[in-house]
């Protein structure tokens, strides 16, 4: 197995772990009756699975071997919604770092198809970090104000919570996974 294939297989663990962690977060939020935040994190969980699927498809298309990773049981409790979204932001930054590492390996190997495939992930991670940054900062503004927290939750239910986030390399919100 070459270094690039090894790195992509290792990165699969990042995506599966993020998917699992986001599902656990969605459950915790639902238990707190924060239905908007909960459904947002459930969608994020599905998106992370979609990211793993993209990488798996790439490996198969290149006739390279796929090794599915073990996924650890995620954390089940958070101190607050703020703590939870602070963790989302940190997790997304870790995923970005991992994508950047793979990108460097692909560049060094002169693997043009890999860098082309990874360009999508570079743009996606910028969008993901922008969203996570926005949500955690909005929560910080809400502070201990329950009415403000519930308003943010409602905005996620209405689909308006992230309409002003212009992440991604095109400056437009991406709708695809
Ligand atoms: Fe991802
Ligand atoms: Fe993500």
C-alpha cells in the first residue's frame, strides 16, 4: 500500500469518528429538547459519512485497497451547548489538518487525480470551519440567556441559522455534501 493510500485510509477514521461523535451530540441535544441544534448535528453526522463514501469511491476507482477503521464509542455528555459546539470547531480543525497532510502527500507523489479529488475537501473544510466558528460565537453572544438559545434553536429548525455564513472557496454556501 503506497503512502497516499495509507494516508487516505487513516483519514477515513477521522470522518467515521466525526460522524459518530456528531450523532452522539445530536442525541444529547435532542434529550435537552433543543430540536433545531439536534437535527443540524444529525445532518452533519450524515455528511461526515458522505465524506467517507467519497474517499472510499476514490480508492476503489484507483484500484487501491480500502481498510475500514474501528470507530470508538463517542463521548455522551457535554457540560453545555457551548461546550459541545466548541468541540465541533476543534474537531473540524483537526479534520482540516488531516486533509492538508494528505494533500501534501498527493502533491509530493504528483498524484493529480488525488489533488483534484481533495480540492473538494479543502473547500468543504473551509465551509465547515466557518459554520462551526459562527455557531460557537453566536452561542457565546447568547451566554446564559435561555431565550437567545431557544431563538438560535428555532433558526436551525427554520433553516435560517446559517444563511449569513459565506464559507467555502467560492464565497457561496455549498449545498452538496
Ligand atoms: Fe468530513
Ligand atoms: Fe466536517
